[in-house]
C-alpha cells in the first residue's frame, strides 16, 4: 500500500503527529495503521473534522497546501488498510467525502 503517492512523506513531521489523522497518515501499514484507522472510524463526524483541521493546522503552510491538494484528489482511499472490511472502507471514504465537502463551504 502506497500511502501518500503524490506527496513526499519525508517532508511531513508525522512522527510527532498528535492527531488520529496524523497517526493514520504516518503509519505505513500493520497494526499501528489498522488501530489508527479503527480509532478514526469511532469518532463522530464533527470530531473527525476537528481532528483533520488540527492535523492540517500543525503542518507548515507549504506542507498543508500539499496535503490539502492530496486530499482533494481522493488519494485518501490509499489510507484504508488492506485488511479493512467493506463497511469500514465505505464508512471511511464517505466520512472523508463529507468532511472535505464541509471544509469547502465558505
């Protein structure tokens, strides 16, 4: 599974990510990634939005812009663990679609 295909992951300070979304992005695969994925799914939408905003706000401006562009491409589907069940995969993708749509509302 390639995590951030269009963004150089080495430029992001993910090892210090205090957010669930940051943990999800920084963990390449395995148990840590699956745990971050399941933890993210347990959050209500408004908390997922707040977590994503906190993560993006913790990045330097250029990296935030790159990450927002990466999210806009729909590449966040790469964050779904290979062993995720279909309902989990669909919930994750639909939650992120809603959150990203809400972020675009002025």
